[in-house]
């Protein structure tokens, strides 16, 4: 099975080990991709544990009729192995009741104790 994040790699060699807690995301973009995959797979636990405590919701709601179909990472800034923060601009495509749509977000990530965490939309 190909990974939902669009890497063209099998899930088991891509976001799977991250979701299973076997490895950590080396970069902000990797974390962002793994969170998109987690939305596609409705993995609430992974989404919550990669969410910064300052902005983390109590739970994640998944739309029953929404299917994530494609992720386009458009731009990244910082977020490398040597950074402690980074941003990723992406567009995530979905279908809702069969109708196509997309959300675009400029996300901010920070790295604490060696782990990348999602903070929220840049500038908010
Ligand atoms: Zn992946």
C-alpha cells in the first residue's frame, strides 16, 4: 500500500513507523506529511501526540464523508535537522461527499527535546 502522504513509498517504509512510534520525524516537512497521513488514516492518537501542548485540542474530529486524496507541499522554510522551528506551506486536497475541495495552510512547527511538534497556522 502506498503511503497517503504522496511520497510514492510504501506506507510501511514512510509514515507507518512514525505512526507506530518506532521513529521520529527528522524534519518539519516529514512531520507535516506524517500528520496528513494520520488524518487520512484517522489516527487521532498520532495527531494529538505530535501537537504542541500550547495549541493541542482535547480531541480531533474527523468528517465522516471527507476523504483526503492528495497532499502538495509547496514551500518549506527552516525545519531541518539543525533547526528548532520551521514552517511548511501546503495544500491538502479532499473530496467531501464526492465533491473535490482543498485546504491551504502555512503551518508552524517547533522542535522540542528532539521531537518536531505542530503548533498551528503561521501568523495566528
Ligand atoms: Zn508518508
